[in-house]
């Protein structure tokens, strides 16, 4: 009984909040001029996004160790 209460409490705390999911979905939708997936983009996204500005790095459609650069439209 104690184990099932502990497991239920742990599962409730580990569940993602809807606010976090909506921010992730919004970031995916705003990824403009996406680069290819690579594990070595760190520090190079600013150069990739020129003349636009660097927005964020996304893991959308990439494997565990890779990310892609997303640029701002303006």
C-alpha cells in the first residue's frame, strides 16, 4: 500500500504541466530557417543565421545528442 501511494505521488509530480508543453509547441512552430541536425552547432548558430538573428536551438526531429539552429524572422 505504501509503495503504491509513493508511486502515485511520484507519477503526479513527474507529469509535465500544460504550460511547459505549450511553450515547447510554440517554439517548434516558430523555428524559421532551420539548420540540419548536428551535435556541434554550439556557438555557430549566430553565424548560420546571418543576416537574421539567432532565436533558439531545437531538438525537433533530431536524435538525442543533436540539435538544430532556429533563426528569427526579423
